[in-house]
C-alpha cells in the first residue's frame, strides 16, 4: 500500500487540477439569432440620402457620402456586391453562428458567422496571424477571435472599401473592426467598433441586438455571379460612374426638410455625437440664417492629409502567391510578378537596379529554373532597373524549340516605346545601358507569349501612364499585371513627357475592368497586381476607376465654368480621396496630379 | 501452483488492489472537489469565511465618469421627435393612442417623465458611477439630475412610493454551468461578467420625449458590460423594457458610453433643460 500512496498523492493532485481547473470553456454562441430592430430602423434598410446622423464622419467622409448616387449600385460591377462586414450585422435579417470543431480534439477552431445578405465569415479561434498587408481584401475581411471573460472579442482586417450604411457613408480599405459579442440569456449583443483613418474622425461604435431564434434558419442568399447581372442602366457604357457633383445638393435636401434636422447635424461628425451638441442644435433652431442650416457644401473647411501609411521600407522582398502559377514580389521598387513552371521563370518587371540580388534570392525561393522572360510594363527605373542583371542571370530557350533561339540571357520584352524611352540615337548617351534594353519589342496592339504552357498577353495601352504601357494578362492563372496605370498607393502618375495622359489612364483602367471577371459576389476571380501596393481584384480597380472618373468630371465642370488651374487646385476637387491617395511632398503630389488632369482635359 | 503462476497471480492481485485504490481516490477527489465547487457556486464565493461583498466580488469595474456617444437613434435622442414619430418602438394600440395625444405645446409640463429609469440611459448625457456602500452602486446623471441606486442587498425592498427611478435589484450575472445541481466531471466555476439590474416600482414616464409612454407596470431589465478595446474604454447597457400596457412586445435597446478621465464636462441640467 505504500506504493499505492506514492501513486495516489500525485494522482490526487492531477485529478484535483483536472476537475477544479478554471473555466476556459466558452459561452455557446452557436445557433440562429434574429435581429431586433428597435434602434436605427430607418438606417437598417434602404435609407434616405443625406442622413448621416450619428456617424463620426470626418469632412472627407461626409463629402464622399454626399457625392454618392444610388444609381451606382445598378452598374454591372456592383450588382452582386454583398453586405460588407462593416454592415452585415445591421442588415435586415437573421444571423447564424456555427462552431467549426476539430473532430479529434473537440477543439474550437473557428466560428462561421453568417450575416444578413452577407457572406459567411470565418472567425478563426486557433491563434493564426492576420495576413500580410499586401494580401487581397474581401467583403468579409479576415477575422480572428478570443474570449475575454464572457465576451467573444473579434478583430477584423483586410476589409474592402465599403460603407457604414446604405446611403454612401463610406469606409476605406484601411478600416479595422473590433466586435464584442456578449450573450445575455437568449439575447446577444454585438458591440462593433470601427476605426478608419481615412473617413472617420474617431472610432465608431454601435451596438446591435439579436434574440435566439429556434424556429428558422438565417436566410441563405443563393449566389450572384457576373452572368446574373442585368442592364439596369439603359445606355450606360463601360466607364459610366453615377455620382453627384459638389454643387448638386438637391438629393440631400429632402431628408433635412422632411425630418426637421439641421444640415449641420445631418452631416454627422464627432462633435455631433456628444451631449453638448444639443446646445448647438438649440442655437441653430433659434437662428435660421446660420450658415450651418444650409445644405450647400462650400469649399472644404479643413485639410485632408494623407492617412495611407507609406510602404515599409525594410529593404526586404515580400513574396505572396497570387493564384495559379503567379506570385507577387513586393519591396523592390515597383511590384514584380513572377510566373513559375517547368519551362522556367517569367518576370513582369524587374524592380530597381539596387534590389536585384534580393529579387534573385526571392525568385530562387520559388523556382530553381532559369529566368526565361522579363516583360516590362513601361520604362520607369523602378520597374526596369533590374533588367540588366536579372536578364543576365537567366537564359532563353525553353524546351529546345528552334524558335526560342537558345542562348544566354533572358528575353526582355516590351512595347517599342519603352525601347525608345531608354535608348538613344547613335552617338548620344542613352538613359539606360544597352544590356538593360528590351531584346524584343512589339509595335502593335498586343504581343503573345507562351510560357510554362500558359498563354501570356502583353496588351499595349496607348498614352496612359506613359506612351509605352503594357498590361500583362496571364490567361490560365487569371492574373492581370497593370504596371503603373493602376498605382494602388497614389493618384495615377501621368508622365506627360513620355506621352502619358490623364484620360488615357481612365481608358486603361476601364480596359482592366473589361479584362477581369469576378467570381460570385463580385470578389476574387481575376486577380490584379498593381504597379504599386497590395493585390487587388476587379472591385478594387472599379473603386479606383470611379475615383479617377469622379475627379475628371469635377475638373471638367470647373473648366467649363472658366476656372483657372490655380482656382481648380484651390477648390480641392480630389479632397475626399487625398487621405488615401494624396501627397503634398515627393515626386508626385496631388497638385501635380490635378495639374496633369487640368491640362489634359483643357485640350479636349 | 508453479512459482511462475503464483507470481503472476500475486501481480494480478496487487494490480487489482492498486486499481481499486486509485479508483477510490479518483471518486473521492471527484466528489470532494466537485461538491466543493457546487457549494461555492451556490454561495457565489470561496468555501470558507463570510461571502465577499458585491463590491469586493465585482468581476467588472464600471465606476467612473462616462459620456453617452449618440451614434444610434440620433434624431430621436438629440432632438425631440415630431408628434407621432415613434419609429422602432413596438407600441400597443393603447400606447400609440397615447403617443398620438401628446401635445408638443405642453411639453414643458412633462417634467421628468422622459428621465425615468426606462429611458434615462438613452438621454444624451454624462454618468457618474460610484459605490455608495458595499452593496449599492449609485448612478448619477447630469441630464435631468437623476440618481439611480442599484441595490445588491436582497433584503432591501421597494419603498411604498413609486418614483422616476423605481427600485433596482442588482446582481452579478452568472452563466449556467453543465451538470445542473449534480456533480459533473466538466463542472467549472461560475462565469460572471455582466451586471444585471432589474427595475420596478416606476412612475409612468416616456421612452421618448415626444410622449411615447411607458406605464407604471413596466419592468426594466438591464445588463451593464465594460469593453476595453484598443483606443477606447466603453460601457454598454443592454436594456429590455417590458410594459404589458403600452408595448406590444419587449422594447430592446443597447446604449454605449465612453469613459472620461474626470468630471470636467459634468453639466447638471434639470429635467426638460435639454
């Protein structure tokens, strides 16, 4: 029995710990939950234009909301967009929490949360990290969860540009969301806190309530693919972007008149959310002539500095799989696309000259095959600076085909305008060494390449970012590489000295939208690698195209009024986009962009 | 019996004895620990000594200065809505009739009707929350200058007279555990987190300033939670208003407040002052 005692002591301790350990089990949230609509009812369906009450919109957010035209949701590119994560819990329907369990251990891996007219959202509970900043954004974003006492705390990032409510009140793709789910018996409260440096002046909190629903399932919303969209806007051509110009405020007048809400309060904003604003409302009620009682916008009252953080200058290369056989290498200047396969490696662009060793090392992580092709999207050094060394590290001649002209050095291919830009007539000094020049050029509208069994097309886009832009389309991988006609970190750069034109950029963006085909719910499908910035899809390009088109329409309207460039710049036609794309310093400022647009549009 | 067989039999006997002893230890431990937890759970505190006071056992601290952040129902809370605008409120036929009879010209005479316990958390304003004693949390509002007392001591009963804030019985919310009152291998300590408050004994008042009424039969159930999130410290109040007379179903709202460092912005205003 002494031996029993020796065993029993530790066993008792183990059993005691096992039975008496602190509760780490979660409160069960799984099931169907019906929304209770006792708050903000008019805000939770189709709602009136001009009603931004209760939203901490900054001036950029309010102006963007006011320019929104509801016809935009009828465009082909937007008909299938589901409720975004920032709104899905507010929509008029039930939600469903489903546990995702690891079968062997019984461990909770994730919750699957179905929001109203939204897409199922995975809330990962297994401690996985959030993706790279360069990863694509989606309507649901990427969510991770943890339990704190009785609260499921969910953090969501990687959300597309979207909305707070369905009348144009915007959110940017820099938005992050924290949700706190707390169960009280058969009720569930979700407190959602949104942070958006671009369109909100402070974190936006709202609480949404649900009741356990034992009698039905949360609605399934079937599917919505591009084949299901219809022509809701007769005669609307590709590139038509419905919106309201700043002077056009008739659409927001109805709300303030009908509901006796002063326009200053209807605009939202941090100051309107706090009790002391009631005194302002009382003053406005006493003084009808107060300018804050008018819906007219007037010029922007504040500056809108850039809120988009600069790309991390770590000097390192980030490697992300895009899809199919295509990868993104970021961090070497302009983005580089890499296609790998049995034949070898194909690069779209080569980054800066100083980063070639690191680019080569990154390529070697993906393939030990030789670099066969380098395709240049245009002639700028941050995209072709690495041509010389990367080409010399490769070799042409895949598969022993006579037409491949086997030999040392990769084939460097571009539109002939690129060669013109970086070479010089005999006797003159060229901007780039001969070894960096394209070895093969094309002069027509397109050029085909077969690489690793995949059709790859170079599509010339005349007079856009430069006069020699090529869009590269990987047809099997379904990836489009745009070069700098789509710069996701900045307003489009117009290199007028090399034949670039503002209107040509809009044409080029529309062409990218023509090439891309989204999957169901206007997400994914053809993926897009921009010249700079994160991986995108069609809906991201649509947002960017819309932005450039709206700015075009504003500047055009100002030119029609006879305004000078200085007057146009002072009127800040880009104002609400400056936080995301603008810059007051560096090689491409907002003023330079407006100037390029003004000069180009004045010629028409 | 061969020596080998005898050795094996001895080993079997020994193993059986050990197994039986271990089993007894296991059952004993299970019962002792499990029952101790059940007892602790039923008492709401550790097994020995007097139970801690509600103040000492508070799982969350909601004391301090808080300001309402009106991001929902803005035009019904920041402004006095127009007569007949009772959007979102599930009024009964009688309740609707009463709301339709409200006279804006006489709103000044409504006094503290919109500041009763069923609505006071929705009035834009500031809260000052503090322990009045070990069993009572006091909530002062600057809007309407009201005081609510959340009473944890169950021996305290409602006063004979109804009031705007009524009588509020408070408790720390406990999450039901598996195994009921029996002993389960999965038994765990009760989980708490929210402050639950049930208010009765109310004077009739308004859910909204435009005469959307609740009756003296109303019961208000509230859950107070505190959320500490990056960039903010929030208090949420989940409110269920039950009024068998003027509501056709429960009226459920949730209201949020942001912590303030001090009471510098405290602005006491009498009923009707805003």
